[in-house]
């Protein structure tokens, strides 16, 4: 029994320069609530302060996060902003007109004006739209979406916690006076404007002209551009279904051929690093290496899988599959690759006039040219720096290797034109390269060429006739959870199977269970007006400390600082992130279960804090509202007076009335017909509880433990309504060995143990311990009577 001794109320004296956070609000609420014993308050206070301290420390370390860089083959920090002195080689070349070549000392003894840090730009290689996207694409773009959302979250934390850098007069912490700011260095109305970088932006290309697109258009007798547009629309619909963020900027090859790609090739050719053949223009690797010089940053073969001679031999030429013999004989070097393809057939679609002849771009040139063109936009040139390039690991070589070579050649050519001399070749065109691992199925890489792929739509079942109507059911969130924490590192290979996706679904249900039960529990406490009489005990302290751990562990996992023993080094750790959420969910469910069996009235803020943190962590990495807001009823969408809960209450009450009346009739032992009728009614009640309602996402308990019902993830996704109850067959002899296989339980179970007791439901799911207990009682009761 917990007793309270009234002590003077504790006062929290916590001050921040920024707006109150979630933790601040919870601290304030708990301060008003606490009226229990001094020791209990001290436990609560200490735990909340630990949470607050953890939040502040995490925020201060959020200026970057660690990811593996394929270019340097090492773990590197991705900054949330780029200081003015850390410009890229490309930026310095494009802005070389601004170089001060005057010997005057106009700026001598003057402080340079403050410059706002540049924001980070992230480029992702998008799909070639000639067919439906498959799960390999889904894993890549969901994994990158998780990383990008993490980046946005960390930038938000950095912006909220940016220290006030201006002079503040000494004043009492209890004074409400505004800080007095030194206005000498203010350039606009926002005091911190020059110290907060703009949020990260994300760019993705769509390859809508390609050999595969042209071949598919001929195969289906559909115009090539129409085919590409059709599959692009489908791709974006699939990404929306997966809750993948739309890129800030989308670039399409067909929109950039004349304005960007052709001039890009011209400059490389003019500088002598490309040459023409009858079928097109080729990048000259040898000339590029001669211009860049030995031992410099600019060299060919970055991210290539090795430097041995066989890698770049004629037999390994990327063009050796088709008209390779003729082309190989004319190329100067097996490493050379095509920049422009001349038109071969008179009826060939998607061609453009160019100085090199009518044709279309090669595959590798598109990204290099479109990145350069996009980053020179007026709205981006002075505000952003391209810092991250991402894509699937299959693009690493030769595509990304050739991208880098083209870009470095273009920058060398630009440098020559401007005559600014040498530039800092220690800097890379794009410093950080991220690659996601292959997705395998049946031991092979999932790909369209192998014809072993599963489309995104097949898995998500976007067809309305197949999808569950429950708001808790979300195959897209199951897949995201699998990508986050169950498929291994985002940059390693993963194997897909239906059983692994089911494992993700079961794991997500653990989290949903606490979110739904927790909200119902809090609502029940609030409705009874028991908040003011609650007592704070060690159980609440334990739950808050678990919340503190979850909050800190998730933040460290985002930063790549989890430091777990089972990973080689620092990197984004989705498994640790997921594990922390599961631990807190299980701790919250255990807390609620223990409180329900006790007689005391607990405070609600420990549970509220746990719920808030889990919802926040789910939202950060992109889970949809079906998961992140599970248990929160949107009143605006309800059409029933009192909402869905009122309808459920009426249903539960109606069923209980029938059930209690039937139980009374059976116990009293009335006439044979009435007793049989009552048994049939009881069977109907059991069927509603065990089959019909679980199929639509509702569970009912026939005992006095709170709650009597709860929302749940549907057990049978394909079931749309309760199945009709089979008529009880009176001519079948029921024995102990066939009790669950004949009569009313026929076809209800799919597996049995050696005693013919069921172990699995008809859909193959394992029977819960609670249900096993009830079934044993049913069988015992039947044979007693």
C-alpha cells in the first residue's frame, strides 16, 4: 500500500532560449500534479530531469550524423549545413568571376559580412520508367526515405536549439524581460537568420529516355514517351502508398537534353576529353587522366570494384553484348563510354538535333549534367551545396564511377575557360555517396531482367477489394518496419519472403498494442476524474526512465552513435532504433497490466509521456498515421453520435445481455429445447468474440479485467464481414478426441497436438494463451453437462 506524506511542492527552475519542448511541457504538468510524498516526488523529478538532460545533450550533438561513404570506403559525418569556407570544387569554379584579383586594400581591416551556412542538397538516382517498380526499388527508396527524414528531423532540432549568439545583458533568470540584443551585426529582422542553414533539399531524376524504354515501346506498340509517363505516374503512386516523401526537385532527362546535357557534352569535347565516332561521342578516359594529372583527386575509376588490369580489359567492355565487336575495335580505350548516341533507325523515337548529329544522350551523362544545371538555379546557387549522392549498389559501377569522371572533366574544362589557374583538387565533386544493398528472393537478386521480381502493388494490395478497411492495418508500414530494423543494414543485402513481412507485421502489432491500450487507459482514468487523487510511485519512475532510454537510444541510432557490439562501426542503426521502441512499448503494456490489477489510482503522465515519445519516434522515420496515431480517434471523421466507441459499447452490451441470459438458462437446466437454444446463443456469442470481431479489428474479453474490449489489427485481412455460423449438427457424436474437429468447431482450426487440442487457427496463426485457456474450459464444461 502506498501512502502519501504532504511536503512542500518542488519547484522546477528550468530555462531554455527556445520554445518549450515536449519534455518541458511534461515537466510543467508533472510539477502541478505532484502532491505526494517527498521521496516519490524526488524520484519523478530526477527521472524527468534525466529526460530533459538527455534531450539537451542529444540536441547539441545534432550538427551531423554518421553514414557510410562508398567513395572513401569509410564512415563519415554528413553535416546539416556547409560553412562558407567549405565550398565544393564545382562551386568555386562557377563563382570564379567573383575572385578579387585587385591589389587594392579596400577590405583591409574590415570584418567580412556574416554569411549564412549553406544548406545540404541530396541527389538520388531515380528509376528508368519502362515497367512497374518492384520490391527492390521499394527497399531502396524506403531506406533512403528513412535517412532523409532523419536528416530533416536533426535539422529541425538544430534550428530549435541554435544558441542566441547576440549579446544579452545580465538579468535574473526569473525576470520576464526580453534579452537585449546587440544590433550591430543584424542584417534583417531575424536575429539568428544568418546562423541557421536552410533545410535540406532532395533531388531525384527520372530516366524517361533509354534503350529499355525504346525496346518496350516497340514491343507494346506504344509511343515511348507515353509509356515512360505511364510508368512514372505509377511509380509516384507506389511511392505515395509507401509513404515515401516526394523529392523537392524532380529532373527528367527529356526536359534537360537541349538546355543542359548537349552543352555539357560540348564543353567536355571542346577541352579534348571526348571524341567522335560514327555512332556517337565517347568520353576519353586517357585524355581525362592526362589533364587531371597523376596523384590528384581527379582520376578515373573511383568506386570501381578493383584496379586490376582485367577489370578494364576489352573483354569486360560494358558495350560488348550487342554491337560490341565493331564498337570495341574503334574505341580508344575499353574504359571509354558513350556520351551521345547517334540515331540508328529512321523511325527511332526520342531524338534531338545536336552538334554531334541527331540522337540522344548516353545513360551516364544525364545525372552529371542535370545536377550541374539544377545547382546553378538562382534559388539554389548561393543557398545550397550538393553534398550527398545516393542510389542502389548496382549503380556504384560503372554508372556512378562514370558520373564522377564526367563531372570532374567538366569542371576542369570550365576552369580552363575561366583561366583561374588550379583549384583545390583535394575536394570531391560530391563528398558523400550512399548505396543501398540488393534485395534477394530465392537466393537471387530481385530484378526485372531475371523476371523474379514482385511489384510493389502486389505486396501492398492497393486494390480496394483486397485491402483491409481497418485503419490499423498497413502493409506499407509493415514493409517500412522491416526495412528499418529487421532486414539488416540499409547498405547490406536482404532476403525477402512473406514470412519475413509477417514477422514485421507481428512486431508492429506489439507497438500498436501499447498505443491503443494506452490511449484507452488514459481516457478511462480521465473520464473517472481520478487524476487529482493519484499517487506517484516507483512504477511510474521506472516507466519514465524507460522513456528516457528510448528517447536517447533512438536519437543516437539516428546519429550513427549507438555503438552496439554487433555492428562493425558507427552508422545509422535502424535495428537499435526499432529495439528501443519495442522495449518501451512492452514496458508500457506491462505497466498498464500491473496497474489494472492493483487498487491504487495512478498518475497518467508516465503513460502519456511514453505514448508521446513512441509516436514521435515513429513519425520521425516515416510511419503513417495508421501506426503513429493508432488509438487516437479523429472526431471529425465520425458519423455516429458518440463516435465509433459508442457503437462498440452498444454492441458489447447487447452481446453481454444475450450471453448472460443464455448462461442463466443453461445453469437452471430448463426444458431440452430451451437449453439447446441457449447453447446455440452462447455459440453465436463466442463466434462473434472469437471470429467475426477479430476479423474487423475488435477484441472482446468475457471477464472483469479492464478494458472489456479493445481495437486490434484484423486477424483475417480478407474478411469483410462476420461469417455465418454453421448449424450445430445433432447427429454427430462428440468425443474428447474430436471435440474441436466436429460440430460447432469444425473448420475453425488447422493444426492440433497429440491430444487433438488445437494449436493454430484456421488462417495458420498461433492460438493465444488466453484462447487456449478458454477452449479448455469449453471442453471441460461440455463433458460435465
